[in-house]
C-alpha cells in the first residue's frame, strides 16, 4: 500500500465495493498525553476520530465558579477542572491540531452530570454554556494569538453530542435540535446498527458485542469492559489478558461486518486509562490493523453522514429492539 506523507499507510479501494465504516470516539478528552497518543495513532493508521470534549477541561481550577450546571452549586463538576492555565493552553493546541488533521471535535457537555431528569431548558443552558466556554477559551488561556477561524469552528463545526453516562432522553434530543446539532451518540444498540434519524437528529448507538470465553454481550466501550473484566478495580497484573480479550472482541465484531453486511462499527473509549492501558493498547492494535484495509473508512461521525448521505434506519424498525443496559463514565 502507498505510504502517506505523515508516515501512515493509505487504504486501497476495491472498485464497486461497499465501504466498511469504523467510527472510533473518545469521551472527556482531557489528558494532553492521551491527546498526543491518539493523534499519533490516527496519523499512522489512516484514521480520523471523533473527540467528545468536556468543557470543564477548558476552565482553570481558579475560575471554576464561572461554571454552574443545572441544579448544582457554582464550581461543581463530576470530573474536576483543568489543573493549570498551561495545561489548558496545551489542550487548546491539541484540539486545534486535531481538528486541522481532519478529526472531529464534538460535545460531551461540561461538568459530566447525569441529565436524565433535566428539562429541555436545563439542557439548553448546558449547551449554551459549552459554546460560551469554548468560544472564549483561547483568548483567556491560549499561549499565543487565537488562530483565525477558532470562533467559526466553535459556532459552526461542533455539531455532535454524547451525553455523560450515555444518559439521553427526549428533552436532550429536542434541545440538541434547537441548538443546531446534527447527531447524538448517546445510544446503545444490540449489535452494530445504522443510526436512526428522528426529531431532526441522527441518533447513533454504541453496539453490544460478543466478549470473553462465553461470548457474552458487552457495550463496545472501555468502561464497560473494565467493569466486566475486573469489577472496575485496577488489575494491572492482568493487563495482557484484558488487552487480548478487548482486541478479540473488537476484531471479531469488525470481521462479522466486514465479511457480511458492512454495517458501521463503533467503539468508544475515554481519556482515562483502565486496567493499566489495556483498552488503549487493544484499540491501537485494532486500529493499526483494520484502518489500512481495503474498503475500510475509519472516520468521524460527521464525515460518515456526509459520505453516506445520512443513510439511517427507519424509526419503526429501530424501536423494535430495546437497547441493553447502558454504562460509562
């Protein structure tokens, strides 16, 4: 396969073949070390990722009381705030570089609260706060001049959302539509599934996939694997075992689609290492192997919708199967 200028490998196309889409995403998107690690992975694997960014990582701890979530006291967040202004400046640089490299920045709200009981007005407040924080972040914390196009990027390019804890509902979907979002990635589906287009929003579901010796279903997300493997307790002595199980689950689910219907396959990770870095290592193995295959598109949610013309599952069909129990952090 031909090499790319950045050292990656270009995928070959087989004329007339239906592409296999792979949608890989990251929640929270805080750690600068993991920004660097994920961007390097994308570049060497011919992949593009979607980053669901939490806006509190663009608020310094000293400024935390400028943020107030619905029903919470000022300055509260379930995932903390940025550790320093220098930390934010580095993160802003990573965000801008990732965007310019063809990756997608989407919203994971701000303080990572469970909004299952929030009203539409509550969600609108959180969504407006999110855009306000990002709009002013570079001027407030950037280490150099704000790049041309930053405000346009915040206003017009952030069109995707994933709810903390995958906790979605009608109030959220209505608020997203009114705030101009295109897609929501908070759902869960029984196996890989096309998105559903309803209420003006494309709704994607992370799939359940077969995992482990008994092939039991688990959501294709690192936190759910972490709970399955070790009860959410760190077991670094089992890192290689858990990495292998995660890789086998990802690869097995991918192969079934690649050799079959070629329904888009989704994986979700966090900017948090669990059981050492077992799940990141599994994702890196998987991405390096499959994203250079013929007819595979490891791309962003928005690019997938653009390339497919928004192909979606009929709502009536989608409502037949209720999703498995959700999880996540």
